[in-house]
């Protein structure tokens, strides 16, 4: 699938320079941006089906520019140095970079794009979360239905804030994922938030009974479950056993399977970890 308006925008960016624009293209056609005198671009880590290893989505991550495609993660460094308003600006810059760099490569792929919503933005944005980003996607004629916004884990006291933010994202046409720290947390928000995706840590699998219940109830509600930070073969084995016990399809993401890269995987690589 081609995106002609995006292509026209990229053609204009190719004539821009880092000094004249907040976003520009490098010699390989990758969109780059600058924040606090740091030049950054996008890396994408695949989210795979556990059984088939087929790529279903990619998570966009902000990285410093590196000739070896192994740039450093900049978010924590830059976000800690930023005010609330600057943090909003950084988040919006990253989302736009990731959307441009993802969809300019997506071609015929049906994969989704997962984008982080960082915790400071939950309270820093005054109203109508997602509206500004929706306007950018609409202007470039990019498919909002293929973007999944990832909400951070929240404390019980922040429950009302997650309700408010998730409702705004849904009203603006986005699907959203919720990071949860445990199966109990996931069960507590499943009916209340009605997320499209849960994300859990593959290193925290001790509550087998709770996880099985969460997986089965999520499957019944058509909520996908992604286990992130898959880093060892033991994690994979435990997840296969968990998925078999619950009788559901799991999605996985982690450095054991894929390192984040600026270039999306080609078809043969999509199907082999």
C-alpha cells in the first residue's frame, strides 16, 4: 500500500536541512529530528506471534543517529531534562518521526505501529489527548487504525486519568494498549478500560493462575496480549506452556527475538526469528 501524500511530504523534506527544519531526511531517506541539540531517528522492534513467529506489529523507539544502526535510547535522558511543555514537544516529535519512518517503508505489510505514551504526558496534556497526532496522520493520509498507542502502567490513584486519556484516544480513532505490572492489575482494568491490547513483562510469570484467567478473559473480549522483554529461551518456554494451558495465542517481543533496527524486516525475515 502506497501513501501518495506522505511521498509528496518526503519529497519536500528531502530539500530541507537540519538547520532549516525540525524534521529532515538523511542520505538514506530516513527522517531525523533534533531535540536539545540531539539528533534522533527511529528504530523498530517487531512484535511476533509466539507460535508462527510471524510479525504482527512494530514498536517505534527513539534512538540517536548511528552509522551502525545501533543508536542509543535517548528518551529518559532527554525527558528528565525537559519541562512538561518540552516533554510534550519531544513526545510529538518522536511520534511523527516514527509514523513517517514506519509508513514510508510499510509497503504491502499489514503490520501495526505501536507508539509509547509516556507517563508525564498523561497529566501534562490539558485536554483531548490524541487530537494533534490524529490531525498529522490525517494530513498525510496515513491509516490511524494501524496505530496503537501504548499507555504506561498506572497506580490505583491514576485510574481516573487512564480512563480519561484512553477515552480521548478512542474518540480520535486510535486503538490503545495498556501496560500492566501483573495479571491482577490487568483483570482490574479489563472491563473498566476495554483496551485493545495488554502488555506484560515476560520476566514476571509467577502468578500462573492469574495469568491464565487474564489470558482467557482477554481472548473472550478480543483483547490481544503481548509479553515484552523476552530475553531468554526460558522465557519462551514458559510462555509456550502458559499459552498452551490457557488455550490462547500470545504475542511476544524482546531482544532474544529481535534488536530494534531502523529498517523494517523483509518478508523472509518476518517469519523467522
